[in-house]
C-alpha cells in the first residue's frame, strides 16, 4: 500500500466539510461544535476547513448560499420587469429542492441552529436585495437605495424566506418553488400597482 502523500486528502471538498459539519451539528448542537471538531470529522486540517469556510456558519449556510447565488444570477440574466425577474429568480433558486427541504432547513431545530440562521440571514441576503433594488431602481428611474427601489425587494425576499420556513414544517408539502411563488407573486403584483 503506497504511503499517503502530504497535503489535503483527495476526498476533501466543501461538500465533505459541509456534511461533517451538519452531522456534528445534529449530534452535538450547533453552538457546541468548533471548527476543530469539523476538521476532525472531515479528516482534514483546520486550515483546510478555513480554505472552504470562513467560519462554522459558512458550513451551515453552504446549501442555502448556493440557492441565494442562483437567485442573484437569475435576476441578472432574466427577462421582464424587475419584480417579475425577482419572483422568477426566487422560484428558480429553490426548484432543485423539489419537495425535499435541504438538511440545513429541515434539521435547523434539531441542530439548535435556528438562531444562527435567523441572525445570519440579513447579511447573506443583502447582495440579493441590492441586485433586485438596482434592477427596480433602473426601471423606475430611482436611486437604488431609495425607498421606492428597496422596500418591494426586501418584502418579497422576506416573504420567500417565511414561506420556506413554513414549507419545511408542512407534513404534506408542495414543491419549494410553488410555496415561494404562492407567497411572493401577490406582493410583486401589489408593488407593480404602486
């Protein structure tokens, strides 16, 4: 058997670290887990964990950050009015989930991570709000930081988040995309009518 070469094991990746972190959060609770614990479980060094995550919160958010990134990309490349692009971006971002919540949302209570998710959401969602507000500002000939440009995206994104929390807890759930669409389309329609 050849000797193991120094450096990162081939199996180390963001997914490996994310999986190790979620397992530990479920077993010990989010607050009790350290980056060192995650590194040990993943079979990597602490430095390798930090190469993929700035903190243990990043390990918690990785799947959700991917959806937020998909939404931001969809706003930039979508067609139609700014609010319509935001609605479609949010729907498209969660389509891959189908009827199965991602583990971070599904197990947030069991992991003791509800507060960490709630507290981290504003900073993680702000780039999405900014992108949607800029699109709306350009459409309405307003400043991106103006109330006219910011309020509707904040309300729509908050409604999507609330819908996903309720969707996660529902025993017989539709797709995540339908849950989000149902929650946000009325807000977008009301904001357009303004």
